[in-house]
């Protein structure tokens, strides 16, 4: 049997195996880039910052939103505006003790360049998560976290997956929580605040 090399509706099980195999390779490749030094620096920048601004374009924004929300649950002040234009406006107010986290698979974006310009003007540290660490934008960041992308094998570069980006942010979040003395306490406070919304009573059927 030859290994399937294209996704085909005529062979759904084989297509799923192909997708799974490529995503596993992405995750393993990305994990190999997450050295202790890189992760320690990332966690240190996050835990010592006053406020974190997440920035991205297109469908990287939901990854930023999720990361900002989870960090907020454990008491880290993180913000992800809903549009890149709003991110540009927020970047104008960045301070030296804040932190900018960029997510960009390609590493190219005029709007992200503007955000980096503003961060540099205020002396704000910058972390970038990208599959293109050789990009000019990456060279302007204090810490670059490299992700591995196999999108071209599966669907072409026009439809990037964010599995690797999400894995990086989940890993960083878990480490921030592990070294936080108040993170779990803050999470309990957050849960208490939303308990009635989360514990919706089941509907009785008569």
C-alpha cells in the first residue's frame, strides 16, 4: 500500500490519516523549537509585564483572543482587540513595562509593522510567534518563537492552520500557571463570578 499524498473525498479515512500525520509532524517540529531558554524568557516577560497586547491579522486573531482570555482567567492583564485596526490604536498606548505578542505565520504584514513601530517607540518588549523566523519583522522582536507549518502539503499557504500557534500559546499558558502563586486563586474567583452562567440548570421535560 502506498501512503496517500493528497486529500480526497473518495478516501476519507486516508485523508484523515494524512491530515493527522502532518499535524503531528507540525507539533513535534514546533515542540523541538521550544527550548527551556525560549520558554523561560517568554514566561518571564509575561509575568513581569503590566499589560499584554496581542496582535495578529486574519484568522490568527482567534488564537490571540483565546490566549488573552485564558491569561485573564489567572490574573494576567492581557488584551486582544477584535480587529487589527483596533490593535494599531491600542499599540499607541503601549508603555515600557508592557508587552506586545505578535502571531503571524508568514511574518509579513504592513499593519503589524505599524504596531511594531509603535512598540519600538515606547520601548515595549516584543514576542513573535511565526513560521518564518527569517522575516524582517521577526528581526525587530526581542524573542522569536518558531512554529513549523506543513500547510502547503495539505491546502496551500492561502489557508494556514493555527494548530502550532495554539500549541505554543497553550504551552506558555500552562507554564505561566505552573509558576504563578495566585493564578489558581484568581481562576477560582473568575469561576465564582460566572458560576450561575456556567452552571445552567437542566431543562425539565414533562
